[in-house]
């Protein structure tokens, strides 16, 4: 958490100094509202620390950025094209911190960060990579399988590859796949928003160095869907790890569109283009130290989908931690088009008074996704009994969800974990993970205790009920409670005592101001709606003090609850729940329980505190 007061003004330089990694959507929010950060935004600033934590393997290295004077075209001529002298290609060398990506949590993935490391041993030896036929017939098959697994692509079109050596000369070896090109010490991305679609169309017409072609129908189908250009980079050295000129990648979330520099590449038969990069202190760099031959680094150089990482800038660089002299790098990079499935928005089945569904609703509100990203369907009790809903959740409960592949999910923690993973790196808040392993474990413990000891019946058989059911399930069949869910008096008394036991544990162990510490987490989304149940029912039905409002009853939990009520999203969820139970109160839902409690006060303890 960045502890800025809610009313204070924050300079961009101060914020950039404090945050070690930034979400691009967050930066746009800040730049559009630079006078003052909202309380909600402040609470989310800490989300980025876990992605940019320092490691012993981090290094300070020189990066070759692009100078881009106004009025000058930037780029270069590729031999045998004749240089006309109209293109400028000047570098600006800057020292930057390069983080060890192996130490990142969570590990970067293609969909969330635009790059990903995978272990994928190859059957080829170093010498076999010098044979284009062997690479095309054997290695391409390995890489096609890898890219399919990493992206879920329905089709992978590998169209060329380049061998590179850190001791080679010349950046391009057009048409000669037996030779190695030099490592590229220039920050760049292989394609631009104009050149990638153009390259795809070129593949349809003239193929590539390896002869891969697309017909018009294939081209149209790809263009109308989602596709990405993906590079796969690996060492081909049988004996040594990568020491000289490893590859560094710039996190797309740290790159502003204003940093992009269009870069022209003029060949004798065509003009291509990619992006170079202006320097910015916002850029966050990563590398994988000492890569070996079994490891493959995948990264995107273009994605036709605009709300995901699209362009991963990268460069070879001199690693100051490498031995002297380092072993020369021997590597191969293959380039491919991955034809990706069209995304399907998940469908979330909600009931406005359900505490377990409300945790999903809170996550959606704080995540800040567009309404179209997750389709919310509000259902009623009658809908739970339908045959169609049973196909979604055979337990006939909420929440339930149809995922992006059309599969049904139920159990609120499963749904919340899925959504957190699916939309990681997107929305106003990239993720709700806390910074350390210990903090994340404590969040899981908080959620586990809630789900096991309060909110879940742990069985679908008659006679079993969750602990929270003791607050609202009648002792006999009523319009609000079927006979098979009715609860006897000893069971109810034991479960009310269990609520006190769990609240006492939570009171003693919460960190404050949020349950797990200085920042909001999934644990707060989980416990808050259930606390609203308790706030409404325990005083009215069982005679407890006004829990979460009177400090004598669980004072630390009261401070937590009141802290969340400063947030409009939590207020709205509370209002939904209170309105529902106020209505059922008027309808008599709790009258049988109140009568039972009053009749048996001499036999059982109903009130705590």
C-alpha cells in the first residue's frame, strides 16, 4: 500500500518512484486524474509490488533505446537495398534495472504479461540446427505443439526462423538459414499495428522463406478472428547456459503508447516496419538468467486483440553478472502466427442477497472490468430448481459460472480464483494478490476458514447445513425453509456458538485495516457479505449486541467492517443484502427461530458478548 492520505495531491514522479511496476490501465487512470488519487485507487497501488520485487539476480545494464528527432524518419536499409540517406537510426544508451523473471510471482504468462518461459526439451543437437531441412521438418513440429499448448491456438503457422550468435556479424541473413545473424542490441518489437496485418497478407500471397502460404479463405478467417505473432527463443548450445547477450523483455504494462517509435525497414523489394522505443523511467525490464537448451522463451510481437499485452519490446544486452569472458551465445528464434479462439465472455449467475455470490460481485466492482467482460445473470429461487440451471450447477445453488470455454463452474472460491486468473493484468486492478508468500498464505487461510466453518454445509445430504444456516433456517417447514433443511435446537445452538468461535479467532488474527493487512484482498470480498448476514440476524434474532457497530463486541472486526463501509461498492452490496432480509423479516421468516430461542434460553446459550 502506498500510504497517501485520501485528500492529498500526488505528483507523478513521487508515484513512479514508489511503485515498482504499473498497470497500463492504472497509469492512464492516474494521468487522467493527476490532481488527486481516489481512496480506491490508493488502496490498489500495492498490487504491483509483488511483480517487481528485487532479487539477487537483478542487474543494472545498458539498453540501446531509440532517438527520434521531430521531423525525421527512423529506420534503416537492409542490403542489398540502396541506402538513400533519408532514414535516421541513432541510439540512446540508458542504464536500467533488469529484474530476474524467475523470481516473479506470479510467473509471467503470454496472455497476462505477453511473455512466458516454458521447459520444452528438443530432440535436435547443436549441429542439427544448422540444417534448415531438419529445423523445418522436425523442430517446427516441436514448436507448433509448444505454441498450441501455451496459447490454446487452433492453428499455428510457423513461417521462418533465425539462428543468432553473439559473435556473428550482420543483423540479417536473408534467405540463408544456415548462417547465424548477430544478436540485436536494440530495443524493438518485430511488428507494428500496421506491419503485422500486412505481413499476414504477404504470407497469403507469396509465402515466406520456408514456403508456408495461406489461401484467401484461410486469410479471411484469420483476419476476422483473433491472431497473434509469437516468437520462441531458445539457446541451441548443448554445453553451456546463456552467458553472453541474453534476451531482455520490457513488461508491456509499463510502456505508454507515446513511447512507441515507428521504425522503417527498407528492403530491395518491400518496405517493412516495426517499433523502436523511446526511453522512459517507467519501463520495467525482465530477463531469465542462465537459460539452458531445454528452456524456451515465448513472447508476443503483435496481438490483434487490443485489451491484452500486444507488443513485447525486447533486446539482447550485456549481462554484467556474466563470467569473463562469457561463452558466446548460440540461439534460434522461430516466428509464428497463432490463430486464437474468439473470446467468450464468462456468464456469472448471481442472487443479490447471496453472500457467496456477493463476493464475486464485489470482485467485479473493484476489478473495474467493462460490463461486457463478464455477463451477469441475476436469478431467483424458482430458477434454481430448473433443469437448465441444474446443468450449470447440479447443487442448485449460487454462484455459478460458465467459463470462457463454455464449461460450468460452481463453488464461489473456485469461481473467484478462476476470474482472478483469467483477468490477471486487466482492469483497474491487475490482481488482488498480496506481496509475500506468507501474506498470500494467510489470505488463503482466511478464505478457507470462512468456507469450511461458516458458509459451506460440506455435504449435500439432508440434515447437513452450513454454520451460517443457523441464523435463518427454521426449526420446521415454512414458506422460507423446506422440511429437509429444517434445523433442530441443539444443532442451531452449537452452530451459533461456532460463529462466536470463528469471529473470536478472526478478531484475534486480522491484520488491519483489511483482514490480511494494509491492502484489500480476496479475503475481504469473502468475509464482508457474510458479516452483513451476521450484522442483520445476530442482534435481531438471538439478542447479540449490535455487532460490527459497537466496539465492545469484536472491536477490531468492527473497525474493519466500518473501514469497508467507506467504499461505495461495499455499501451497495450491503444494501442489497439488508433490503432482502428486511423484506423476509416482514414476511415472517425469522419468527419461528425467535420463538424457539426465547423458549429455550434457560437450556442453551444464544447470546455472546
